[in-house]
């Protein structure tokens, strides 16, 4: 939740969630949050100042996918996040969906324990697909959501990171 609030630009909510997480960890475990929770607090929303044309978005997403496939997961995810932000800034509906599908795939299949951002991306991809009349892409998003729901990969319950 902290990471999602930070990526959405809601720093106050992220701070409240971090404080609640810290209190929970201290009360139930007698420890402070570890590196994953600290890293979630450092997550930043991506601001786009450069080009947002379709070719630039597609190239950024492809670079992210290539990095993930090569094992550079964090760098690839960051590139995919940038691709999502670029697609949003340029109002490219099809790329808004496909970039989110790629980001969610990287999270769900490569970054165990960080699935919440991937699931959030899938839900937005499904909504944008339906609005744009891209029923096939909406089905792809729903299939991935179903995979997450059935396999238990997404984090459930009280989550701090």
C-alpha cells in the first residue's frame, strides 16, 4: 500500500500507512520495518517532460521488457513504469493498456512479493480497454487478474510494503 500511495503521488496517505505499518511491526513483532518497506517509502511518481508519441512509448516499454527478460528486473520495471506514465501523458489508450499489461506481467511473474502494483495496473488496463472498446485486451487483463486470484500471488490481508 505504501508503494501504491507513493506512485499515485499521495504522500500523506503513504506516510499514514508507513506509520501504521511501523506501529504494527513494533507491537506484534518487536521490530521496525525492514528494507522492503523502507524502499516502498522511497518510491516516486514518474513525471514526464519528454516526448509521449506512440513510437517513444512503445520503445520504452520494449526496452523494459527486454531488461526484465535479461534478468535486470528492477531496471526493467522502472522502464515499464516510465512507459505507463508516457502512455498516460500522451493519452494513447492502446498503449496505456499494453504498457500496464507488460508492467503487471513483470511484477506478477518476476517480482514475488510486489504484486500489488501489478494487480492495480491490471485493473486500470481492464477499465481503459473497456472504455476504448478493446475487448480482446480487456479479456487479457481479466485473464491475468484471474491468474493472480487463483494462484494467490497477490498480497492479501494487512500489507505494509
